[in-house]
C-alpha cells in the first residue's frame, strides 16, 4: 500500500507533502502542549521501531502472504504521536528497503496516518458507558483496526488509479478499483482480528500501554 | 527480514561523499522532484544520462544498486505486464486475445525510467553519507527536534528489536510452530508475538528514558556549527539546482507546457 516514485504527478506529491506538513505540525503542537512531552519521546521511538519490526511478520493468505499494517493499533496507542511515527516508519521503508518513495512520502503518510488518527478516536469510544471490559476492547480494537486499513486501501486505490500517467477508460478504471478493493478484503478482516487480539493481549499483560503515550 | 543498511559505502571519498550533507540534501531532493516533472521522452533520455553520470561520480558499486532494485522491481514488473494491454487506443499488435497498445507502452517507459532514476538518486543521497549524519543535516535544515529525536532513537533500536523478533520466531519454529496455514490459532500466535514485541519495547523505553535523563537529555545546548559549507559545496549545489531547473524548462519547451505538467 505504498505508492512508489515515478507514478504520481508533481501537484499530487506536492499536495501530499503540504498536507503531511500541516498534520505533522498540528501533531507536534498537540504533543508540545503535554505536560511532560519529553518523557513520551523514547516510548514513541521504541514503539515506532517495534511497529516497524512487527510489520515484517507475514501472515499466510494462500497462495501468497500479507504483512501486518497495524496503523489502527498504532493510532489507538500513540494518539497524535501516531502520525509522526508513521511518517518516520515510511521514511525508513523508503530509505532502507525502497518500498514507497521519497517524492511520494507525503502522500503515503496521509494514506496511512490519517486513518490512524481516526482509529485513535474510534478506540477511545471503548471507555464510554460501563467500565472498560475485555470484550469492549476487543470489539473496538477490531473496528479501529479494520476501518483504518479499509480507509488506507480506499485512499491508496483511488489516488493510484486516478493519477497513473496512463490513458485508462472509465470501465477499466472502475474494474481495477473494484478488483483491488476486493483483493484487500481478507487483509482488512485479518487486520481487524489481529488488532482486536492484540488490544486484548495488551490489556491483560500491560494495560498501561493502551492508555497511550 | 534483514535490516537494509543503506550507508555501507559511506566511507568512500568521492565528490558526493565529501559534499556538505545539507547542500547534498537540498540539491538531490530538488533534482528528484524535477525528475518527477518529466513527461517528454527526449527528456527521459537526458534523465538517464544525468543519473548515470551522478552514479559514476559517486563511485558506489554497481552491485549496490542492483541489490536495491530487487524489492521494488516487483511493482515495476506488475506495471510492465499490465499497462501496455489496458491503457490507450492505438493497437500496435495483438497477442492472442490481448492487444498491445502504444500509449500503454509509453506510460510504462515513463513510469519505469522516472522510478529507476529517482530511486538511484535517493540511494546516492543516503548511500554517500552515514545515515545519522543525513538525519543531523535534516535537523540542521529545520526538521523539528521532536521528529529528529524520534528518528534517531527509532533507528538506534530497530536492530535490537528486529533481533528480538528473529529470536522469538526461531524459538517458535524450534517448538514446532507451523506458520504455513491460515487459521485462528496461527493468527492468535501472530498477535501474541506482535504483542510481546510491543510490551518488550515499551518496557525498554522506560529504561532508555531514565538513562537519557541521567545523561542530561533535554538540558544540553543545541549543537551549533556541526556542518560547514565551503564555496565548493555551494557551487556544487548551484550546479544541481541549475540542472533541475534545466529539466523542468526542457520539458516545458519540448511541448508539454505548464498545463500538461499539472495534469
């Protein structure tokens, strides 16, 4: 789900960078307002590295395998730190593994980061009503994980197919969008399920992590 | 997965290795964006020539770029295989039920050339200086200190956390875990494995913070004068900026115009 270099026109990559700069600025401003934001930097850094490493875990989906995205859980745990964390993770991906790209870093950060922030708010809903319980954590974990990936897939497919420098007719474009969206449905379900299990696991083992940084 | 080390040849002594990292960041990033402007086939040829020349000047081995092209070339393969058959109306030839189209072929050429050229310049940018020096150069150019700290700390612990994951996966294999099937048990184990990595990292971060505080984190004066640009660095930057402008002007002059660029 990372758009590589060489595909998108400059206005789109420039708009991606502008939007990413704005969201990053807003996130950094929110972080700086916290009482002891410095204390959260090592936590965010190590969790950024941990999420990056966890994305190397491959889940077999015959005939191929998929890797975990977990931008929903990242948003749920890191809150406003999630956007810079994703930006940095994507930067590492582009520089170390040539996944994604340098010109498309802004667009890719929006594709992955915006859903993470939305997932943060969805996951917070588990605190409404009665006491926080494991099943509520599981349910909201599933919803935030699945919605985050579904949003990322939708943004990825639409941005890619509407900006590819090729002359695709409307029918082909629509067919490609549907095909790519349907191909990602198992990933959305798996992400939701794993996010749910992970959230319950963290609540059982280290509930402090779910309180966010 | 083996962690991709991009700065393994950063101790070479080429002109690009000696270039001030801040000027190099600006010069090569501007050139990368100029490359992504290109739509004219003649300018594509010039882009290949310039990229090859810069790569030769950098003295980076050819094996370095070939190794690095392996991962992303899967995407390229998909584009090359699909686009010529679905994009455009001018049919050049038919292969069974499939029609090979001229517009699709041109699109493939455009995407592939831009992609490889940008990737090569990116590799030169991060391959001709130690990674940490490049991050410090970004900070010197105005990257917020929070972001710079997170980048430096994450990078510092990526190797260790990656090594934790490898050990845990090896332990799972030795205990007979079969990762081939897709079932609820396999997904649960993947979740618990991920959770263990997150918990370990979270706990380690608390120790790291205490160690950082003991070493005066947040109280040290900001580093000044870490980089010094000489006239040679500024002249090289000027050459790269002019080259980038030349590409944009050339593409406009060759007939695509500003309107085409904005498409």
